[in-house]
């Protein structure tokens, strides 16, 4: 634990300068160096012979001691702007892995750590974190190959997701006093690429619900996501104790895995019926759900339903959003149900629905008699005689 002691240094004119000695030293973000001493600009006059002079020395010492005590408290409560040497020398990669572990089985977090280790190695002290390193990591994600596939780059939006987790880790490191600057607020995010968001039409969802799936848990999880908009990470970690209410008034109280925010989510009776008989409160609702098995089972399930489009588990969330907006649900409500922080994210689904409406408006073609063409034909002979 860092200790703060009050010290004196003899200077000219028989005076002493008061300063704080901090051990072990702490990082000063203003100077960029490890600091052991902090001068208070308070002085003791050893030549004071009057009662007034001696009383002034006593008050100066009291003030210095008060500052020392406050600095000690600030350090203990991590309110001081300085950062301990031990924190600065810690391994950022270990901290990154700890943050990923807190997200349990979140694939994007795990892969984000793997790519950073591939880029910078397994040991990166916090002292080496700076804007240049962060920008180079962003370039690496955009230009570097996929892990295990030497000639194929990862998709841009995948790079966006991985770099986003990296920035969240930097933000957490700043909050916990591992770095003096909030790098996450300085470095630019990778701009996402607007892509096609695969979803199922209502008829396709009905076909899927009635088709055979080789993994019953995957089928339940997929249909649950389609009726709630839950992400895979939230489906995978959902516990029975988080489901509350009774017929006509069921709801889920949970923390989003991606954002960590507490959410209240109303669910339909049909969705609850889909889940089957409740398990133990601490048990997972979709116990046994594994991502790799989900990918394999989903492909076969789609084929059995006669659906040939490219579709991943996240497409169930897209399906929920698109069908809700198409059914007339207000976009603000859909945004809240999806847990979006920015309604602009939800507006992407509104664009999809508008595009579908435009295509629908052009499907009905009437082969009607165009009288204007007939009039034009009749006028041509007259024009020629003039």
C-alpha cells in the first residue's frame, strides 16, 4: 500500500520547505513520470523568535499534515489523479483477458483478445499503451488475415466488433487507474460498413417452427430469440430465476451481456410456453447450448424448412426487429426492446421495411389501355399533310 509522509527540506535563510514523500512512487499524468515527492509550497521559519512567528509555524505544520492525510485518503480511495507504479507495470493483456472472462462465453470478447495477442504478444505493460499502438491495432484488424486462414481478411464489421471490445477494456483500465488517460475517448472507432441484415419473413419463420431440428435446445433458443430479439449471449446465459410474472404478465429481469445494463423485458405467454417446464432458479434456461453446435444444427434446420438463404443465429434478432416494425410497432418501442442505446441503430431495420414496401408496390402491374398513345397515333397523319 502506498504511504504518504510529511518531510522537510532545509533551504536558504534558515527555512525548511515542506513536501510529501510518496512510496512507492506514483505516476503523474501531468508530467508523464513516476513521482516520489510533491512540494507543498509551505515553509517553516526556523529563525522565528516571536510568539506570532512560532504560532505561524504551528499553523503551517497543521495545514501540511491535513494535506498529507487527505492525500493518503485519496490514494486509498483511488481518487488521486496519480497512478501507482505497480498498476502501470501490470500486464494489459492479463487485464484484457479478465474483462473477457467476465463476459462468460461471449465469442467476440474471446476473439478480440486473441487478435490483440496476435498483434502485440502476450505481455504488454500499461506503460506501453498509447494512441499509436491503438491505431496500429485498428489497422492490423482491417488489414491482417483471419486467425488460422492466412489469405483471408476478417470482415470489416467483425473488425469493428473486436476493436469495440478493445476500447471498452481501455475505458475500464482508465476507470480503475491503470492508465492516466482515457485512450478510449481519444482514438477513433472503426467505421462500420452498412450490410445486408438477413431476416426471415413470417412465412419462413412458421416453416422453421414446424421443421425438424437435430438439436431441440437450438430450436427453442432460436425461436425464443425470434420472439424476443435477444442476442445469443443473452440467450445462452439466461437463468430461470430471471423469468417472473404469471399468465398474461410475464417478464424477464436480466443484465445484458453486451452492455451490462439492467433490463426489464415483457414476454408473451406463447414465448413462455415455448420454454417448457421451469428448471431450478440458478439453472440456465437453455442448458447445454453451445455456439459451435448451434452453427451446425442451424444449417440442417434451415434446410429441413426449405430455407436456402445465408442465415446465422443473430438473424433471429434481425427477424424480430424487422417483423415488429413491419407490423406497425413504433421504432422507439422496438429500440427499447432491442436494448439499443442509439435509435439510429434501430432505424436500419426501418430502412429494410421501407425497401420491402417499395418492392411490394411494384409487384402489381396492370396491362391497361393507354389512350394517350392512341391519340398520338391519330395525330401523326394530320401533321404530315400540313
